[in-house]
C-alpha cells in the first residue's frame, strides 16, 4: 500500500514535468502595426477591434490581454520568442502580419478610448464616439 506522501510527491513530479522552472521566460510583447475600430457606435452596440500583429521568425502569437473600464480599453498582444534565452536557435526570415479580433461589450462612456501597448514603441490610440 502506498503512503499518502509518496502519492503527493509522485503527483508533484508529474505536474512539474511539463514545466521547466529553469527554462528562460520567452514571453514578449508583440509589435502591432495597425489598430482598426469604428469611429462611432450606438451605446447598445458591441465594439469590434482588430489588431494587426507582427509574427514570424522566432515570434509566435499567444494571446491578447485587455484591461478595460467604462471610458477605455488597453490591449497588449503577447507572444513567445523561441530565441529568447537560447543561442542554438536560428530564426527564419518569414516575418508576417496576422489579424486578431476582439469584441468589447457595453457599457461604454462617450468618448471611449482604445490603446494598444507596443513595448518600447509608443502606443497606438483611437477614440470611438458613443451615441
């Protein structure tokens, strides 16, 4: 019969096997070249937002993080850089743009401002009039 402690330790080893705590964090803020949103919406409409995200080479898309309140939203496109923390990786030169969409739901204050964080570059911004 197995003891409870050996089962817990075994489960912990299995859980950690998929996550190497010594591997470099390859998370990066991806470049966004374009922000598309309507210039005006009705107060009851959803607000569609599209981001043109730069990927390719060693960069891959992971997720869009959104921080939002009544008067605005801030977007950050997160990805992974396979070369970050590694010297044995050669990145292909296939840089390209991917379109990623997000829909915000009411309520919205008027005006509603949208920002896209781009790391060291200044953010992209736009303002939507809410009628």
